[in-house]
C-alpha cells in the first residue's frame, strides 16, 4: 500500500482588516490609459504575513475615491497590470469591502513608461499596524501564533511525507530483491549466490526502513501509518515481538480517529497475521487475516491470498489449504490459490501397489486441474501437469507440454 499522509494544514486568513471610510462617491473606471504605459506587479500580504486572497488593487489619484486602473488579486495574493505614467496611491480593497471603503493605501507609487514596477502591499508594516485597535492587535497576535504552529506542523509533515516516499521505494526493492540480485551478479551466478545476495538486499532495506520509521514515530507518535511501516521492517528482520507491538499501535491509533482509514487498519491487521503465521500461531494468524478482510473489504482477496502464500512459504500444509479455501471463496479465479491448495494436499497422496502410480486425493486432483484451467501456461504449469501425468490423470485443459517433454 502506498499512502502519503494527508495532514497538510491551511493558514487562517486575517479577519477584520482595517477599513478606512471614504467620502460618499460613485467609483467609476477611467477610460483605458493612453500610450505610453508602464507596468506594475506585486503581492498583497495581510498582517499575519500570509497572501491575501482575492480583492482588487487600484491606482488612484484622489486618495481612493476613484481608481483609474484596477487589477484583480489572485489566490496567491498576486496582481499585475499596466497604467499610464504618473504618481498614484495604491488602494487595496479586500473582497466584500463595503462601498466607499478600502482596506489599505500606499501613497506615492510612481509608474514610469516602459518600466515594470514591483510594488507589494505588506500590511504587516508598522504604519499599518499602528492604526489597529487593541482588539485587532490581539486578534493578530493570536493568528500569528496559530500560523507559527501551522508552519511548524507543515515542516514536519513534509519531512514525514518525504520519508514515506523513500520507504515506499525501499518496500518495492524488498519485493524485487531476487531480480536485483540476479542483475547484479549476472547470468552465470549460482542460484545459491543469487539467493544470498537477495537476502542481503532485503536486510539492508529493512534496516533502512526501521531506522527512518523509528525516528518518525518519535516525531509524530499519533500517525498510524508510520507504525505500520515500522512493523513491516521489524517483521522482515524477524523482530516479531516488536512488530506485533507496532502493528497493534497502528490499529489502536487508526480506530480512534474520526474517519479511520480502512486500508491502514487492514494492512496492520494483515501484518499481524503474517507475524503470527511465521511464528506458528495459526489461530491468531487466521483471526488477524479474517479481521483484515472484514475491516478492509476492498482488499479482502489480497489479504487472504497473502495468508495462503505465507503459510505455503512456512510449509504449513494444513494451514495453507484452509487459507487457500477461504481465499477461493472471495476470488475463485485466482489460479495460484489452487496451486497452493494442491501443494498442501499432495502430501496425502498414496501409491497404488498394483501400478506403482501415485494416487492423488480427489480434491488435490481437482485443485491441480483448476490451476491448469485458469493458467495453462503459468509458472507452475509444467510441474502440475507432471504430477497429474504421474498419477495417470488426463489433463482437462488447454495445457500443452513444451517440446522435448
């Protein structure tokens, strides 16, 4: 699962900006300026130091009663435009400013023909703040404090998101470690050497993930996803008790939120299931995987499939058959599940003393046949077909043995 933290914080806009009363007059747009013209651009910042979204910037020659040129302010607080050369007052009007009022004025703004003037309107300047009432100053200080906390939180969240991107790539590298090992060692490498190299790659990636996530869970201990990633690394390093603690921590944290992320809970419960499966705790593993399938229904087939695969890797034939059967109920067209089931049952085969042929249990034969029906040219097709042929079974699928067999 790849999921970045969605914890970005928004800065509050400054409320109650100072509005100066103007004489009652009808504001009207002057005709377009004649050539030559100059340009002006800038940004409007409210008293908290943040961009003031929306409103207009105008250029006035009568103290703001009317504006000869008006420019919209965008969502970043920026504005730009052209005007006739001259000396103006820059007038900022916030959205919904009452008629006959404006929010701020900057005098003696000079437009020069052929030049582009940068003129920001920073309402954090002393002369603007000096005009605030005591209540407005208190409100401003409160907002600045909130913004400082928000900025601090955003810095942390950015770091965590950056770390999660690195960890996601490390997890992909764990999955592709055999291919990476084979590529590094070359085609002539022995299988045992490739396997050893793959284990070396995995160990390094698990260690990297654990190091990063250990620090990040200390920085933000209430984020469940970080504990899931830490549990993954600890499980890969066979630090199973630590992994159980991390996964349970993730589940508790996520279930306590107002809107729990089902995929986070599901992955944590499946992680618990894997730890229990690899430590021989079959009932606990089954319960954890069942919980993952129930709590994260859109990924239920993935969770139960992984349960069957892990029991197969652990050579727990009874558990792998049971897990495969449960997974087949949800996804009856996943060929690998029938292979896993057949491999779990083939150990119950007997030998016919008259023919010396192996006699497969009926459900084993059915599982192998179903595997070939679904994936006649799959990774294990030749192996499965060979077992069926040794048992004297006719292959009822489109499987065709490779030439030379």
